[in-house]
């Protein structure tokens, strides 16, 4: 527990000033984090096959391009641009030259990770460039929902939610996470961003629910690959992908909801 708390304090002491500062220092840090997350993906893929080195390099180029290529544009509509299709060409084309070693299934699996990591980190940079308080609000939904779900679930959780995926998650914890995460995040929104409207309430509730689904999806990935954590980069917390689980779903869903609500 002490190791977990200490590593969290150190990580926050590094990340909080960078988030507040924004700009190129944050972009550089996000770029490094995306590379570390990509390393975790490649380590995961070792269990399924040997990806050629040239593909790993092309995948890395694609990822960094997605993360940093357009964040200065400060628009959430960049995903409509044809530029986002570049990884398809770079990662799929080598399947022709490595027919036995690198299949199209390998390529699409790697592409899914590249797009997920790339788009999420890029959106986080774009949102930070638009409004620091908005980023704080989204992070708070993920973090506070997880905190309430874990704390209350540990105390009174009896009805297991998905025992084969995550044995410790309960319906009691999930409900507590939804209520606590939504209420606290709405208070943050009202104090830092704007007046709380019905649309904001609906959006916050949806994001809290989706964040918990994201947590379960990443737990399912780890369960399928027979691993506890994606890496040991952050002692007591796992790797970059372990910390990106619920936040990735919250971020992507926010971008989608913004066009609706």
C-alpha cells in the first residue's frame, strides 16, 4: 500500500504541473507516455506472434503522428480528416511482404491499439488546449468514479458485477461510483466551467457509466492475455494502459456526446 501511495504521489507531482503548464512541455510528455503505452502493446503482442521490426517502427511513427500531428489545431473534428488514415497504409502494407510472419489479423489488432492510444492522447491534448477546466472535469469523472466504486465496493460489495472479468467489482460499488462520481464531477463542472444544465447532468451520468465499462473492457483484455497489469512502470498501479482504461472511454464518449447534447 505504501508503495502504491508513494508512486501515485510522485506521478501526480510530475503530471499536475505539466497539465497546468500545457503547451509543448505537456505535448512532449504525452508523446513519451504514448510511446510507453505502445511498448506495452508490443509486449502484449509477443504472446500472439512476432511482429517484424519494420512494422513496429511504422506503427510507432503512426502513433506519434496521431498523438502530436494536429493537436495545435485545437479542434475535435480532426478525426474527419483523411490524415487519420495514414496508419492504415503504414501498418497494413507490410502484410504483403511478411505473409507468414505478419498476418492481416496481426495488423488490424495493432491498428486498433494505435488508433485507441493515438486518438485518446490527442483528444486529451486538444481538450487541454481548449479549456484546462474541461480536462479537469473529465479526469475527475474517471478518477472519482473509480475511487467511489473501489472504496464502497470493498466495504459493502456483495453482488459481483462481472466475476469472470474482475472478481472484486460489485454492483454496490458500481452504483456508488456512478452516484459519487457524477455528483462530485457536477460540482466541479459548476464551479470551474459553467452553469449545470440538464444536458450536463445527462452527459456526466453517461460518462461515469461509460468510464466503468472502459475499466471492465481493459480488465477483459488483461484476463484474455493472462496478465495482472500491462506493465510494472508505476509500482502498485501497473502501466500506462492500466491508467488509461476508464479515462479513454470517458474522453472518446465526451467527444461523441458533444456533437449531440
